[in-house]
């Protein structure tokens, strides 16, 4: 098992794989074929990320008000625990995973010097936003898990521009501050279009979903970063704000291109389901 905790001697670490994927799951009744295509796509992403042999997997997601509350609205945070046991919602197994406190605190410290305040948090039991992608990409627990939270349920939510800039800072951190042989995977988790507890609940905007995916796979991260809160609420719903994590991946992969792995307008689940893999030649 990788427990990569050496302090750097020289630099540079590498982002060896990057992906973005929806993170919900629902019943198969009446949409079996579409659900199977989603499952196949998620499995392909998981196999590719796992196959890149990362020491650390960074999963970027919003919490779903399971650990961060509206009483104290924390928009940006990072898990700094030594171990994580998933909350277990949405059927995710409550299998323990190692964290990497040193990496997480080092990134928080680096961010403090670049205009970002990442709140370090202990005692997190990751909900499905983090735990589901981690189970897909790191089921054997070979990599240490570091969750980064862009809490888009807060007000104001982290914007795509903020996610993109934080992703760029993350890439700079990995390439300038980390040990030469350290291998990092990044997975953006959330989206696509869905309206939660609103009159449009159940709608899916396939055209917008495919636009978001195409921005990432064609290396047009700046276009994704340019989406305003109002743009997203109109075209992708309040749940669509989760694409800030996709913008993080765009920033972290610095103009790289990729490919769409799966997409289904799953109206039965009230959401567009999609996933992409980036080509990093690593």
C-alpha cells in the first residue's frame, strides 16, 4: 500500500491522471440500458485512474450538508485526517481509507500564500460526493485519499472561476513543492444539470451538459471558468453549481484535452449523468 509521506528533496510531483464524473446513483427500474451505460462508463474511469498507479487521489466535491452546515458557511475546505470511513449514504461501503495529512496540510499552507483559504477539517466521514468516486477509482485502497470541498450548497457558492484558479494553484503546488516521484490523481465529482427542490426538479438540460463536458475535453477550461452563478442556475440548476469541481480539474490539467466516456440524460434520476477522462500522457 502506498503511504507516500516523504518531504520533498528537489521537486517535482506529477498529476498522472485526471477525470470528472457525476456522483449520484438511483434505481434501475425502467431505465436499465441507460443505467448500464452509466455503470460501464464509471467503471472505465475508475479503471483508468487506478491504472495510473497514483500514490494520492484527490477527490474534489461539494459536501451535501452532512458535515458543513448553513450555520457556519464554509465554502472551501480540505480533509486533513489520517483515515476516512465513508458516511455510507447511497450504498457506498463503509470501508476505511488512509488519508495523507502531510500532503493536505502542505496544500493548505501553499494556498494561504496564493490567495485561497482552505479550511483544514478533521473527523470527516465523506458522503457520496467524495466516497463514491473514491470507491470507483481507489477501491483497493492503494492510494491515500485527500478530499477537497468546494461547497456549492453554501451562499455564495464557490464559482467555476474560483474552482479553476484553485485547480491551477493545485497543479503549481504539485509540480513545485512535491517530491519528484510522487504521483497524484485528481477526480472532480458532481453535476451535471439538476434542479433540487425547485419547480424544475426532474428537468435535464442535455445541451448544457454536453457543453460543459466539451469545454473540459477540448481544453477550453477558461470557457468553463467564465460561467457565472446566474448562467449555471438558469441552464444547469442549483445542482449544476457542482461543476465547480470540473473547473478545478480543468485548471489542474492546464489546457490538456481528453474524451467523453459516458453521458446519459437520466430524467429518472432527475439529473444529467456524465464523465470524462483527461489525456495527460503520464
